[in-house]
C-alpha cells in the first residue's frame, strides 16, 4: 500500500526533505502546497499508520521523523514516484493558480522562455505568428529582462501555461485530469485528428517538449497556410460536470483564451467514453515550437511559477 498511495508517499517525501521533527499541522500545510488538502486530523491518521509500519517515529511532542527503515523504504518508494515528476509539478501549479475568468483577476501559471537578446525580435515575431493563427492558449505574452533566472545577454518571455485551466476547474468544483499531450493535425484551419499522444502519468519529460525537440511539429506551415501539426493537451472531466464546465469555457473565452479546440465524449480519434468528457486545448508551447522551427535558440521552463494575470494581460 505504501508504494501506491500518493498521500503516504508525499508525507514520506516531506519528512525526508526536512530533517527536523514535524507535526501534523505543518505537514498539513506542506501537503496543501503539493495539492493534497488534508485536515490535521487526517494527517494524524496517516502518521499513525506510518508509525505502525515502522517508517516514522514520534519525537516527544515535537513531531515525527523518518526511521532508518523509513528512509530506506522512502528511497525505494520514490524511485517509482519520480516517474510522475512532471505531472506532480503541474498539479502543484494548478493548485496555486487562483485565476478567476469571470473577474479577470488572480494568479495564472506561466512558462518562461529565454532567448539571446539579439534574437528577441525574431522570437517575438514567431510568438505573434502563433497568436495570429489562433493556435496558442492565450494571445499575449510578456517580455522581461530583470530576473535572476535570465543570464546576461538574454531576454525572457513569459507566456500563460495551460495548467491554469486546471486550477480554474478545480476551484469550480470540477475534478480534472491532465491525460495526454499530443500532436494535433490541422487541415485548412480545422483540427482533424491526433497524430501522436503521450500520457503525462508515466514520463519524466514533458510530452510536448519531446515533440518539439524531435522536430515533429509544423507550426511554420500552420501559421502560413492553415495546414500543419500543432501541440495540444487532452484533459478529462466527469461527464456529469459538462454544464458547469461549459460555463467555465464561456468565461475563459470572454477573458481572451483560445479554448477549447474540442470538447465531448467522443473527440477526434480519442477513445470514446460515455462517463468522461475530453477537453482538447492548444498548448502555450506552440509559441516555442514555432520559434524552434525558425532556428532561433530558445530554452523554456514549463510551469516556471505563478504570476498575477494582469502582469501578462497588458497592452
């Protein structure tokens, strides 16, 4: 059970990262930051189980620490958990996103791209082409140059990450699952089918970055002719949440988002499911794909953090 239950794994991970004894209250706060909302009482329940298994021990009234056996077991358990690193990071960003499309306020998740200063004009032109073709997630970005993550001689470009959408759904009480990243074929401006799909739960590298690095996109053709291959994500929600989801979709469109490409029980060549809706949305990584295709050096961190929506949605 300890190897498959994510809540236990996260508690063990936190105790491994913090050497000092930790109580249920602090563990509850740190678990919330990682997307697991548990009461102090619930954390106590998990800790009692870990005590019984011999993985943790109580240090007076100070809290719990890992036992030598717990450290050994944690290393073993986290080998498998590392496979989910990408999705775990994205889920944390979604949890921290507070964007409200109805008011246009709150924090969104963003990607940070870094390009040489002398190629910034070319890179922003590549971004603008994607915006013009309406195959990005949000039609604006922000150029920055004062940030400790940006080396001398380079410039940064912030663009909204589509994981922001997951945060919006979650805050409206809609369970959402990031399922796949894929290459979506576009013919004369109409999406037709997925050429490739890679599941997010089972890879240490973002699927869309893999497609870009392998040269498997054709954004340059798409933005100039309306035919090509773009990057898109597939999310899944319960079919019973369709009405509420469509309300969110309408609000996000009103806020300026290019979303969704399609939504339904049977979408493109995805497997039909009467109990779940697939939501297909263009990825913000199409900006990067078009830039790479033009031979412009660019390095991108997907889900680099959260920022107020107003910082990117500016004139």
